[in-house]
């Protein structure tokens, strides 16, 4: 059975359920889990982003990042959560981070996120968001902004867990949380334009000689 938390408007009771099911199963799926006000803010933001502000997504991080069209074909635009027009998104993710730390003692320090645009035919092959012990992404968050998504439109998120394979259609306001180091996943080829916001709750690995900001 898929762990699905009731989430009427993503208040603290919903965050409690998210935390408990993430701890128990390593992932949680919440239909309509993204509050309507946050979804509307993100859609307004999408409408105001110029196409030139997107770039082809790569694999790897930092100096090791490179494009590979055999692995992924989406285009992304990094969000700067401090922007006034992303205040609802920032408030939502801050509250979720606080609750995950309070309940699961994860020590999550910061958050980074990007918009992802998948054109027809785009996909992202099986991958982990972080490799155990080598990165600071701990919990992944995916939210969808696609209205009237129909069977046959493709673009599903597929999670591979120890217990089962979970397929999540990218329906409007659906929310998915999973453990970044432990959850193998992929995005199946889409047959229509597909929008999502993907983010990561991170540890702070700054040192005296190196600051570790998001991204």
C-alpha cells in the first residue's frame, strides 16, 4: 500500500503525517498536498520566467556536472527562494524543514529548488539524488503544476523501494517526499509539456576554508 498522507492545506497535522510516513517508508505521496496559494504563486512565477532563463539540465554537481541526453532531457531554472514573489513557497518549505527536524532529528539546514520543464519526449533515467556519505542532500521534495493531466500523457515519477515500485502521475498540486540517498527513481517519457518544482533539504557542510551554500 502506498503511504499517502491526508493534507487538506499542509498545516502542522499534515506535516506530522508526512514526517511519520517518511520515517516508516522512506517516501510519501500526497495528492493535492501543495497548498493552493503556493501552487498559484508558483504558476504566476512560471508565467513570468523567460524561456532564456532555462538551461539544459546536467548530471553531477559542481565541476563534475555535464549534460547527457541519454540520461535526462529536461530544462531547469533555479529558484532564489529569497525573492518576494516566492514568499509562499519559502514559508511552506521552511515550515516543512522545521517539522522534519523537530520530529526526525535530521539536522536539515538549508533548501534549494528549481523549476523543471519537460517537453514532449523528455525523460530522466533511473538515478539517486545523492550518494550515501558523499553529498548533503537528505530529503527530496517534488511538487507538480500540471492541470488536467490525463492517463496516457506520461511523465510519471517512478520510485523504486525495497517493498514495491510506486508510480506517481504529475497531477496538479501533488507532492512527493523521499530520502535522497536511498530512493532510486526516474521520470518516464512525457507526451505533453510537464512542469514540476524539485527541491532538496540539505545539511550544512561548510568548513573554515569553504562555505557550502545551496547549489
